């Protein structure tokens, strides 16, 4: 059984801000006139998809579930968490959605080798990449490389 994180008010506010930003990003990019324009959502520290509010004790959706409920939808979703149990729960929660890949590996390697190469300027691909690490798990190489692949990074302290 996966132990869900209990989060405070600031995290709930941060999730609202991320959701609103992702909504605007998806709306703008989906409205592009190029028919082959393609936008992707990437969450490098996705967690299990659910959290518990410290204030209310209720389950609240994490950033991956918020992104999946945005309309217009992103064309694909790449959700990463190093913790295998959290990634398994996220797979279970998102199994009914399409175009989702959940990785249970270190995001530093997965982003550089598998995900960033999917986002190429010449292919009209863009991405919103959420980097919200719990600790010092993020490699500077990821941050330095992301703009080379058309990534719009959202770093959340």
C-alpha cells in the first residue's frame, strides 16, 4: 500500500497555480493554426497522482491528474517517479486515459534519453515540463538541456 503524501496549504495553492498555467498553455498551443502542431505534458516528479490535504484530510488530485483533466487535452503525457510503488499507483489511476507513459525510473536519465528527444522544433513539438523535486534529485544537466528541446520549464520550489 502506497503511503500518500500529506500536503499543506502552500502545496494546494501551488497545484492550483500549476493547473491554471497548464490550462492556459494547452489552450494557446491547441489553438495554433499549424495542423501538425503537437504539445506534450511532462511531470518529472509526478508522485502517485493523489495527495491528502492536511487542512481537510480529503484526497486531492496531484499535478498529473490536474493535467489530465485539462481541456483541450495535451497530445501526450510523460509522468515520471523514481518510486516504483507510486508509479504503479499512478499507472492504475490513469489506466483509462490515452497517450500516457508512466516511468518508474530516475527522471534525470529518462528526461535526457527518452522524453526530451520527443520534443523537436522541426517536428512542431512543444512541451510543458514540470520540475518539482522533493529534494536535490534534479540534475543541472536536465535544466541546461531542456531549452535545446523546446521545453518550457516550470520549476517549483
